[in-house]
């Protein structure tokens, strides 16, 4: 009897571990796709801000709206570490204002020592705004399709730190590569080639970093679920002891 019970427990644990690995793998693949999409969007945004006055104004307004939305959500919601999110939303706000004063000739006359850090800052702002917009959209869609008790994609303080760290690293690398390759200085005939060269470097980086961040986030979500379940189970056992 004890051997049969132990075998059942082992099979159950193996099934749970297999299911967990499957979910982590799927989370990695989904995160890799999101990372590539973010890489493409950030690079295209940096190009348009650099060479097109209309899109510079468009993205400036968009950044201001996103920064305002994040600030409003943090102020009216229950977010862990609201000061951290407000700081980064302020960075998005400053980047939006910066888009209104950037011109291609000004970029060309810049020294690499000043231009590359500026693109890195813009990359961080774009990546942060984009990642949190995607996460909010996924949370909204999941909330509409699932029950009211559905667990958000990012909920705990550790998960917020994870997303912020991923946004900073990815955005900084994308902006750094963009500035070092001088994509914005290429003429219109060679701009596509320069952008493709930039994307060939950034796509793998975005895919790997996005996949790792997504897998870690899924692991943290499951650890949080297990902790909640164990706490409830212990509480129920204490109630049963009191009844006796």
C-alpha cells in the first residue's frame, strides 16, 4: 500500500514538473517573440525620430500620452514600488518632450560620445513604454477572457523589478547599437541596408533577453501560486486541529 502510494506521488510530481517545464518553455518562446517585436519597434522608432519631423512629433505626442497613462495608472492603482514606475514614466515624458526638438542636422553634428548615450536613453524610454503597454494590453485581454480571479501577468514587486530591468537592458543595448552603427547618418539609399544590419544584431539580443525575462516571470508567478496554496493549506490544517 505504501509503495503504491509513493509511486502515485512520484508520478504526480513528475507530471507537475513536466507541466511546469512546458509552461516555462512556452513562456520563453512567447517572450522571445515579444523581444523581437520590441527590437523591431524600438529601432524603427529611433529611425523615424531621427529623419522625419512628422514622426518625431507623432512619437513625442505618443510618449506623452503613454507617460500620462502610466502615471494615472500608478496613482489610481495598487502597484508595488510606485516611485520606481513614476520615475521611469517621467523618463518617457522627458523623451517625448525631447522628440519635439530633435532634428537630423543636429544629430549629424553631434559627437559620438554625446549621440550614443542620447540614443541609449531614448531606447530605454521607448522600450519601457512599449513593454508596459504590451503587458497592460495582455492583462486586459486575459481579464476579459478569464474569470475575475485570473492572476495578472505582472503583480508582485519582484516581477515589476524584472520588467523594469529587462526594459532598461534591452532599450540601452538597442540604442547603443543604433548609435554605434550610425544608422541615422545613412542616406536614404542606404538607410534600409543600415537598418537591416542593425536589426540583424538586435533581433537575437531581443529574442534571448525577452525569452529569459518571460521565463523568469512565469517561474515567479508559479512560485507565488505555490506559496499561496501552501499558506492556505496550513491555515486549513490549523482550523481542523482547533475543531478537535
